[in-house]
């Protein structure tokens, strides 16, 4: 049975791979993007199947997040699966960043990575509850939530908070049949971090490489499956044994 899937931040990288995975399995995807319209149009044109829609909006504001959910609900007829992938990041090492830039970095990253995911989750979950759908919410977290992000502390903090929010929602939404889980990738070979993937980074994993977006998409697709309902509340490490806990 085809499901309606909203993937935020899906114009490229992990989000695009996630959208492709669901589409390849017959689902209809609302592919969200913030500002990269050309990339988003290219991404949706490459999806298998039909019934997919583009949704644009700034999830970093409450109004923008609500509008993204409303557009996806209207154009897909509801949301059965939400994948919170939209994120922003900028380096802000404490010892080399002015207080003004420090505050700005924290505000921007928290607004998108944490509050954006919270607001989109609220709207999607309410739609699932109203329609009595046994839905799924999957958060894209990070290994950095546990390993630390020395030059990107707000990123690590928001990803840790995202994991914690997912576990709280897993408990709260279970009586409605809605499962919530997170994945915690390590380095992934995406456009955003291409300049940071060195031989040293590759050797962090005993496999001698970093993840592909498809590696993460496979984990997300499993956690969103009916068979994974008993994994609700989990944070699944997808880091090639580069960080064990």
C-alpha cells in the first residue's frame, strides 16, 4: 500500500536518498526544500513512480514549519511517514568566534535543527492522530550527539536534543500507534561536507570509508516499516563502527 511520506531538506544528500528509497518502494513523496529550487526540481524528476510533490518553506520558523506540513497534507491527502532531515550547520569554535557570531550560530541552528523538527513533528503527528494512522516519524540525528563536535557545538547539541525528543515522542505517541525513532550517522559523503572528508576521516571506521547517503536511507526506510514498530524509541547508530557506545 502506497504511503504519503514527507521528507524535509530533501533537495540533495541524505534527504534526497531517503526520498528516492521511499519512492522506489511505491510511496508518494512530498520532497521539501528551503531555497535550492533547481536541485529540488532535479531530485523530484529523478524519483521513481508518480504522485510526488515539491514543498517549499522555511522550517526554521513556526509559521514556515506549519505551512510545510499543511502543504504536504493538502497535496498528498495526509502524512503517513515523516522524516526530519532538514538541518543547518556552520562552524563556531568558541575560542575563535565573536560572541555576536556565536549567538547567531546557536540561534540559527537551534531554530532549524531542533525547533523546526519539533514543529513539523507536531503537525504531522496531529494529522496522523486525526486520521487514525499508525504512522512513523524518523529523525536524522548524528554521531556528534555522543562523540562531540568541537567546532560545531550547537550542531552536536541540537542532534542530542533531537534524539531525546524522539524518545519522548515515542512514549507519548505509542498509544496512537505511531512509532518514532532516530538514526545517528557518522560522516556521510554529501555535498555539504565533501571538503571535510579526508583519509583520516575515512579511517575513523574500520571499513576504511564514510557512509553513502544510501546507507542512511536504508536504515531510515527500515525504521519506518511496519516490521520496525518494536524499535520505536531507538537511536540507531549508522557510523560503520566509527563510534561505539
